[in-house]
């Protein structure tokens, strides 16, 4: 009798533990990624109504093209990188054409801060004093 109770209790613990763990969602769709990026940019740059429509279209187009490039260059990372950089440059040029000079300056600062934040996450937490990339010291 004790064995049955002990086995039942252990099984209940295992089941409860497996149900309590969160399930991760799959990769985000192009629409989800573009909405997320648009929200960040709109928060930083305060788009007017006309800009909102146009910027959303540019970002969505870029993310859809990125998905297509991933499928096209599934087995070649270098080719994907090259094609994706071209895609990013085109979308950035289109985005900059829609922005005011103040928004362009804010975008530049936002991207600089985001780049520094990514570097900090990678372990390079001390920025160089002159604003350039820090070079490791060799003895």
C-alpha cells in the first residue's frame, strides 16, 4: 500500500512539474517582427500619421524579404548575409528618405545606443574613450 501511494505521489510531482514549465513560442513571423520594430522606432522617433503608414510598409517589406532570403540561402550563410545586407541598405535608404532631419539624428543615436547595448551583452562592457571600438591590449 505504501508503495502505491509513494509511486502515485512521485507521478503527480512529475506531471505537475512538466505542466508548470512554459512552452516557448516558435519563431516570430515577419509581421510580428515588423510590428515590434515599428513600435520601437515610433516610440523613439514619433512618426506623424503619413510616416506611420509608409514606415510600416518599408519595415514589413524588409522582414518579408528577409524570410524569403532565409529560404533561398538556407544552406549558405555567407550568401544570405550578403543579400540581407543589401536588403537592409535598401530599406534603410527608403526609411531615411521619409524622415525629417531631427528624426534622422534621433535614429542615428538610437542605433548607436542599440549597437553599444549588443556589444555589452557580448562581453565588451567598456566603451573606448574616443567613441571607437575598444581594442584589446596585448603585452
